[in-house]
């Protein structure tokens, strides 16, 4: 497939099949005009760009220019008449189209983060024409004067080309500014200030006299404690405005600068009523886990980190278990992994979250080590290929791990971390779980040939209430018996260290007695650490005079009620139409298990949508909760936004959420297998082998009928639609084939008996010939049904099942017409030959349509060959010297051939109509 890549934002590049097109300046400018004007491009305007003077030659000149451009690029990329390119042509990529489609006329929301960032990165500079095509500078005293005053730009003789360039650059800069402003605000809301500052700097670079950009960047600098840089920007803006425009900054800008100039008071001297200066970034994590970047803020677990590091050094498998909220993930990331990262003999794979496809996820993590720079599309193909091999027993994780280690020094050990391990029991099916655990334990059991040591180490983080699930696996239990570390609650000294030390690093103090109140409220409850971190985060935002105060703590309601009160406040602030979305979202983000406490789970944003939901509204509700730090979104390589609850503590601490869960507990618990099955089906490219069939499908519809108020997500509905469409296909094929043979045989026998008994004439041979031909057309008859069924998959379900009914009738009519036509114009021996080949071709064609049903091929092939043989043998019974009425021969032939087809229609049509009716009713019930 040929490709054409056009990039005009910045230095223009034009690549045809990866090779640079050697275009002349005018050709480059014309092609740039075409892609920026798109469907509005026209010859008159384009001609005027290059030849604004009215003369007779300019049309010929433009025709010559366009002809050369078409010749160099390829005429297949252009419409036949006019200027525009063939925008729908596969292989065409234009940066301007990608850029403006995302940014120009779009209301941006959280689901667009990846696309917005990609669009912003496309901008490489202003669009320009070759200098030889631009206007010349005006001469005269005015421009001589302008040389002395830099703020006056030298004038040029502007024409249509310059005006067009100015227009498209204004569009591009307006789009870019919109994207940068949105990204700055987005990352600021997430407290990811480094990224927010990066985008604010790009925003300011667009126009170094734009005061809103200055104010935003100064505020971000002040928020992150970089007051000196904020002051430098303030002075820079004041100087530029004075020198270049002779004006002062806006009052809003002056107020911000004055606030930054105000000398900082000591914490002990700061009065409570002083207007708060922006606090430095919070050292507390709220409901999020500490990461490797937060190592210097992670206190209170140093002793346990050392113990865990020692265990990993000597054991191939270590289980870290503890109550929900005990800090397992933080300990692994900010503790163990941050220490091992700097040791040369350790190679750390990305943390694996099992989710619904544990094997896919662990292979993905290992591929990131094997091919770290591989593009996502290629890595995805490799992952699917490797997972298929592992599933088929042709490859193991051990072999994949050894391939990775061959790229590193001999003593290197590969560490694989699985967190949270309980997702194996809450999100993946039994078969996926068993295969994943087997591969993981094989990895643990492997030893180097020359030593007894293992080149692999595996650490799993497991919630304590899931130990019973683990102990049900004998081999896994035996492996974990070697080394399991229990993460208990922190003691008072450790908790005090975790409270005070991060604030001390930021130069912020606690009011006397406040730390003790926090300690008393937390006590030694193992699940209170996330609540404590959330409370400290909220206290930090309410600090005054660089102090955390009792009054703010009282306002939060203490550790126990701070999170619940905050979540309820956010919920009550929603619009009435947004609250049902919020309830649905939170219920979907909780994993239900019959014998254990609910856990959080990650769900794609698109999977949260029900059939009737407005995607923009759901995205806006999710964005609001992300902004309030109670939901977390991550962006996968494929551009999918994945949503999850910030911490399981919210599930247990928020009474309103618990009520929602109680109301939906039984429904969601019963429906969750459908959710996970649909996810696995989607992950595996919607392969038919992952669909529900038979008893499982019937049980699911029984469940939906029992809970009629339960609404399905769009993915669940698509999954059930596809399952209905392929409802027991093997049985359907077998029954259809048997009906075809049975119907043809019975009707054939009846015709022969009738003619022998009633007519007592040798003309029965013609009836026998016709019956055999009708039997040979049987495979074609069924083939028509198969083709309609195969190629109508994208259609609505009820229409899919209605089409085979129509296909049955149409195929019958076509077959009868062919038989009549053949008998009217061809001698009988031609009919025999064509009928034999026809039956064989139909069988082979049916094999092609149903190539995935390999166990059927023998029956279909034998059936078609058998029909051809019967037809040939029947022809031998016809006496060559028969003389009689030609019409009677033809009638006998037609009766014998049409009756088998009629029999097929009689037995198949009711079956098809019944299936269509059932499908319509089931889809209606689902909705």
C-alpha cells in the first residue's frame, strides 16, 4: 500500500512511501495551501496566491504548476477535477488535519488527553513559504526609522500569499494555545506541576507579551516553591511591556507580582487572618500510593524495607501480605524497587497488574524490557503472538525471561512484581489464572545450569483476606511457604515519623498537640494509613502561615470522617443529571466476590458507558472526580483511558458508596462474569472462540430476565449480540446438512415411486436425473444461507437473523431458475456435467466460508462429491434411444429437481423465522 505523509507545521516535509519528494518551492507552497484549505481549496484563490497580477498567462502558469505537482506526487492522490486531495484514501497522513481535528472545534474532556498531547506535539513552528515567493521589504525613511526601534516590525509588500499565510498561522496558533491552556489546567488539577509548568512555558513562548500566560506560569512557580523564578518573570514582563508597548501590566498581574514581592514571615509570627500564599507542593499522597519518585518522602517503614530486600536477595518468590490500606504498594515502589533500581545486578520489570488478562499483562511487561523502544503497534502484535505460543505450550515465560537476560551481564537477576495479586481472583477467569500461576511458578523454580541460584525473582503483593484463595492451589501454597512477609500496622513512633518528617522537609510545622491528636485517632488500626494520608493532604491545603492547625483538622471532622465528608460534599455538588452517572461509575469500579470484601478494579472509560449514556457527560463526571483526587486515570499505550478508585479505603469509609454497593451487590456479583468475559473477548480482537455458547448463554439470559432493571454496558451488549449471532454454530451447520440430505433423499424417492407406480414408463429416469440435480444443489442452497450469515456480522442482531430467511427464499428461486434454464436449452448430458461440478463447487465454497469449523470439512466435501456421483450414475439409467414427448421429459426432470429444494425450504424456513423472532425478543429484553 502506497503512503503519502505531509507535514506543514514548521519546516515542511513531503514523503511518498517514506522517500522525500523533491518538490520545487511553488509546488511545496501549493500543496501546503491545498492541505490547509482542504475542501475549500479552489483554483481561482490558488492562482491568485502566486500571480496576483491580472494577465492572460496566469491560468496557463497555474495549470502547468498543478500538472507538475500531480506528476511528482501521483495523480491517484488528487481528485479528478479540482484541487482537493482524496482525503479518504488509505495511506494519506497530514499533520494539519490531525492537529486541527482535535483542537479547532472540539470541546475537550478527560478522554482526549492523549490525543490533545499528540496534537500539540505536531506543532513544530509557523507555516511559511519559500523566501523567493514572499513579498519584498518596503524601502523608505519609515523602515529606516524602524531599524532603530525594534518594537516596530519592518513592513513588507503584503499580497494574497502573505495574507493566506497569516490566516493559517493564526488558526494554528489559536488551536495550539487552546491545547496548551487545557493541558496546563489539566495537570495542575492533578497536582502534576512539572508537566503543567512545561505546557505553561510553551504557552508563553507563543507570545512573550501575553499576560495570562505570564500569570499562569508565575502562579505555578510560586505553588512549587520557585518564588525567585516567579519574581524574575514578573520583572521580565514589566520590562517588555514598558520597552515594546510603553504600557504597564494589568491590575491583576500587578496584584500577583505584589503578592510575590511581599516578604515571607516566620511561621510563628504569621497571623491567622493573613491572606494565604500558595503552599508548596504537598509531601503527602492522599489516596495514591508512594512511587519511586517519592522515596525521600516515604517514612516509617525503613526496617521492613530492609527485611524485604534481604528476602528478595535470597528467595526466588516472596509474598508480601497485609490488610487493605497497610501500605503494600507504597512499600514496594518507594521502598524495595527504589533501592534495587540503583543496584547493577538487578533488572526490574514494570509492575504487573493481573486484571482480566494476566498472561497478556506479564508478557507486555517483559516485552518492555526486551524491546524498550519498540512502537506500541509492533509490541502489541508481538504480545499477542507470544501469548498464543505460551497458551499452546510452544513457549514459556522462562524462555522469554532468559532471552531478556542474555542482553545483560551474566549475574543479572530479573525481578517481576505482581501487585495486586488478588486481581487474579476478582477479575480473571479460572483458566487464565491457572495458566498464569503455572508460568509464574515455573519461572520461580528455574535454576541456572551451572549454579543452584535462580536468575529470576518474583514478588507478589496480596491482601490478607485472599490467602484462602491462594491456599486452594497446592503448588502455590508450597511455594509461598518458603517466604511470606506479613506487613502489620505501624507503631506510634513510625506513624509520627510518617506525619512529621515530610512536612519538615517543606518547612511547614504542626501546631502543638495536633500530631498527638492524629496519632490518637489513627491508633493501631491497620487500614487507617490511607485515611491518615488523605487527612494530611487536606490539612496541607488548609495551612496558614506555613502551619497545619487544629481548626482546620476540626473542620475536616478528624481522620475517621474526613474522607467520607469530602466525598459526600463532592457528590452533593453534582448536578441532578450527573448523580446517576456517578453512582453507576463507582459501582462499576468495585470488584465483588462472594466470600471476601469488595476491591477496586480498573475499567476502561469506554466500558463504563451504557448503551443510552452520553460519552461526553460520563467523561465530564469522571474528570470531576479525578480533579477531586478520588478517582485516578491512567493512559495506556493504545490511547485508552483507564479509570479506578484512588484507594480501597474509599470503598470502606464512604457510607453512601456502601449503600450503592449493597443495593447492587447480588446483581453485580452475578453479572461480573459477563463483564470479565466481554473484556477478554475485546482484548483478543473479538475472537468468536471467546463468546458465550449453549448453557452459559442461556444462564446469562435467565439472569437478565430475573433482574430486568439491570442495564448493560455497550461492551456487554456487543458481546451478547455476537454470542447470539454465533449461537451453537456447529450444531446449526450439522442440522442444516442433515436436513438437506434427508429432504433431498426422501423427496427423490417419492418422485421415483410416483412415476413408477402411476406412469409405468421409463421416463422415471428423467425424474431420477432431476432429483439428483436437486440434491446436488442442496449444498449451494445451504451455502447461500452461510454467506448471508457470514458477511452480515456488522448489522443489528435482529436483521442478521432475518436475512437468512430472505436468503433461503432467494436461493431457492435462483436454484429453480437455473434448473429450468438448463433443462430448456441444454442436452441432458450437459446438465449432468454442470450439475456434478456445481455440487462439488458448492461444497468447496462452503468450506471456505466456514474455514474455522475444521471438523466439518469431511462431511461437507463427502456430501458434495456424493451428490455429483449420484447425478452421474442416474444419467446412466436413461435409455439413449427413448423417443417420446419432449415436454413430458422436461416435466419429469423439473418435478424431480424442484421437489428436493421445496423440501429444504419447508424444513428450514420455520427454523430461521423462529430464530429471528427469538433474537428480536432477546435484544428487546436486554435493552
